[in-house]
């Protein structure tokens, strides 16, 4: 069995889903983008569609001489107070040149002013800029808010707008001298609660809308839109448009054939027996859109148009569910674990393409919606003995091939 796992890919040489061109386009845009402006990019994709892989590909194709890269996963932050504070801490930490202690201090001062409750994070980070080790910094940061405010000069009556202007000035100095920008990758925000998602967007649009800072954010747009509605944002599309100046979409509509050819077919071909050959025969017809093999099943010329329509309905419904890479990886495990037993128990013959198709559809339907096909355990002979498979076969074959057999005899 060829090893397949859920981990996001790192090396673009392993790309199987055609992400290379899009990731390169995003990376080249960021590399060429001027260092004196803020910018935000969204990468939209369904759950399991490969958003994390896309971000990795973009990151790995960026020019490291032009960009300081920060990978920020808000899902790892334990509470709301630390969410925004942690972004400032990451920015300060990324500026590791000792020549820019003033810039690091300004970042932490501004962050402390914005996030007044996140005392310890800023206290520890600020003290580290003064040369104290982690243990001492953490001990002092634990002392209390008043001391940290004193260190940060947070109690000084300096308007936030002035602090931001000072920070922007220091950032521009840094970016001009180093010829770099800060690129912040944010992943998995669709896993956050609605209020936390709003906090992240506030960070991107308002709090850290700094020159030299570019955000690249991956999310499931429909999930985030639902969260925005739950947070009383009535026009989520407009809201997102105001935050992100450029959007890219991971389209899974045409990935099913690629997933099958690159991931499942090689595993099936490791052992070309009767059952695997039957699965490949059916997959070629349905997944690989070999329509001519399907249409020939229609007995009457007048019914071919109906058969074609039904054929594409079948493909569309299967594709809509299985085109998501993470779902398809689960499907691969399901096929490799259960198909051989399933095919042998119904004595499937690869030469009978109609029965291959019927078995393939029953099997796939069970994976997609096990409540509809009452098979408790595929491969369990005791359960097979209790099922009336011929009736299921007749039902699907009638619907699929427009058989002349009367509908009512199969309970349709």
C-alpha cells in the first residue's frame, strides 16, 4: 500500500493537485509588492481542500532575502486576551537584529496599549529586549500590571494614533534599510469562535494595518461567513472585501480525477485481481468520465439523452462529496479495507460492467451516507447473509440504466 496521510505537504515537488501555479503566483506577487504599504491576501477553500498545503507552498517559494516570515496559528492560543497580543509578540520576535531594539520596543509598547489585559506576554517580551534571560523575564512579568505599565510607559497620556504613527515610522526605517517586509501567514481561523474571528480581522484591518506587513490568511469562506453572521455582521461578503485586497480560491470541483489517478489508482494497481479490476472498470466510467461506456448501456436510442443526464447527475453528486482531498483520503482507506470482501461476497465479475457500476455505486453510497445503505459492516459475511442485495442491485440498475422492468416491482 502506498503511504497516504493527512499532513499538509511542504515540498512543491510533491504537488498532486495543481497548486504549483497558484502558489507561485501568490509568492511572486508578495515578492514584488512594495515594502512601504500594508496588504492582505485571502486563500479560500473548503475544509480539507489543502489550504495549509497551499500556504506551505507559498511560503517555500518566497524570496527569503526580501521577506521575514511569521506563521501564526490562532487555534493554538488558549484565550481571547492572548490572541491579539501574540501577534505583536511574534512580530517583535521576528525582528531579531539587535540594531532594531527601538522598533521591537515600539511594537511591544503599542501592543501593550492595545491589549491592556495581556500583561505577562508583553512584560516577558519587553524584558527580553533589555537583555534579561527567559527565567528572570517571566518572574518579573508575573509581578503585576502596574510595574509592566511602568516599563512600557503605557500609562503615559500618549494617544494611540501617535503611538501607531511612531511605530509605522520605525517599521518604514527597518524595511527600507533591510529591503524586507513582514509576511504573516494565518491558518485555520475557520476553527475559531465568531468573536475570535472578529478579533483576528480587527488585527488585520485596524490594529496591524502597518506598512511593510502583509497578511496571507487561509479560511473556509462559507464557515467564516456563518461566523460573521452569528456575530451580527449582516453582509459578510462585503466585510471580507474590505479586509482582503486580493483573494485566491482553491477549487475542488475538478480535483476528483486527479485524486483518483494520483492516490487511489496506484494502490489498486499494486494487486490487479478480479475485484480491483472491477473497481477500476467502474471508476473509469464514473470518475474518469468515460461517458461512452456508460451510454452504451441504454437499450433504446430515445433513452440516451435521459441516461446522459442521469450520468452527469451521478458524477456531480459523487464529485461534490469526494473532491475534497481529506475526504478522498478517507475514502481510499475505506476502499482498500473493504472493497475486496464486498466484491467477493456478491461474486462480482469484472466483465459485467453493469454490475461493476452497480456495485461501485452501492459501495460509494455507503461511504457517503451509510444510513441510506443499511450495511453494518462491509466484509462481514453474517451481515451479508441478512441483506437482499439483488433487490438493491435491481433498484440501482433500474434508476441508472432505465431498464424496461416495471418500477413497482422494485418498490421505487
